[in-house]
C-alpha cells in the first residue's frame, strides 16, 4: 500500500511539472511570435514560478547538506 501511495505522489508531481512546462512553453511561443526578446518569457507567471521552484530546490539542497554535515561532526 505504501508503494502505491508513493507512485501516486510521484505521478502528481510529474503531472504538475508537465502542466507548468506546457504553460511556460505556450507563453514563450506567444512572445516569440510577437518578436519579443527571449528573456521576457521568464517574466511571465509560469517563468517566475519555475524560477521560484528552482531557488527553493537549491536552498533545500544547501540546507539538507549543511544539516547532514553538522550531524556527522
């Protein structure tokens, strides 16, 4: 039962990532059709969400590695 719950959680995260990626791609294509610079796509809502998620993952990685290092000492 625990394995089934794990796979359901995994599928939910993958579906959310897929939806966010498709949303970002649609916004990027709209801006590209208008002739806007490529950096402007990161200033849209999905682009900002992606940046925030990446920053959270980086800080989480740093936090976990620092805590593991302290526990080992």
